C-alpha cells in the first residue's frame, strides 16, 4: 500500500456517502490557481474553505474496511487496486472538498509486489505504473478509501512547505533534492 504523507487508511471506518452540489470546476480552478502556495503568497484559506461548501456527508454504521480490502485482494487477486482518495478540509469527516461519488480521485495505491510492475522512470511527479495486467477498482460506498487531509496538514506546516516545494521542484527537474540543512543554508 502506497500513501503520501497527507493520506491515511483507516482499517475500521464508517460507511459514508456524499451528497450535494459540487463546486463548479471554474471556481475550483480559480481557488486552486496558486495551489503550490509558493514563496510568501500563503493561500487564502477562506477561499479554500469554499471547496465543497454545498456538500454534506451521510455517516452510516462502522465496518471493517481492512477486511474488505483483504477480501478484494484474496478473491480478485489484482496486480493493482485503484482506490478512491477522499479529500477533506479537516479530521471530522464532515467537510469534504469534493464529491467522491461524482468526481472520484482514482489512485493506484495498492500494488502487488512484483518486479514486472514498476513506476515509469520518465515520470517523476504524478507517477504512472507500468506492467500491471489485472486491475480492480474500489466501490463507491464500501471503498476501500484513502482519506486525504492535504489542506489540514498544509495549513499546519506553512513554514515547512518551502522546503517541501524545493524537494518537489528538484524531483520534477530530475536533480538531487536539497536536505533541510542545505535548503536552510541556501545551498
């Protein structure tokens, strides 16, 4: 299972549905136009809070999402399981930024450990898998889901973001990323 630093997989979770009106794409593009939050331009958190403002979450009973994942892997035996990443404003599971039923963010997060399956070395960011023959997809209500708290963490670590962005830029350029010390020393 592959997760980025802002994602979590909860083995035991509630069934959840998302209803309401999604933020129009033109508004999403406007809000996220400086999503990298580079330099001294910190994000306008009031605008970011508008993402998914007309969405509501229905919370059902608790289920074992981890056991469901195991069942998929045992029965379907996929090379890759495409999971849905749900984006959240905070840790309450009440404020989604997008409707995962109508606008799912598919992510190849569960990958069979096989040397014939690998990431395309030509693509450094927003990676692409090569060699997977059998894929499976999450279900819209049962998942499994990866929950993404990117705005929450980015808001908490605004000063650290500068080094993170330098690392991302280096990876994208195909050069060695700076250590935190090198970054602070201006090297």
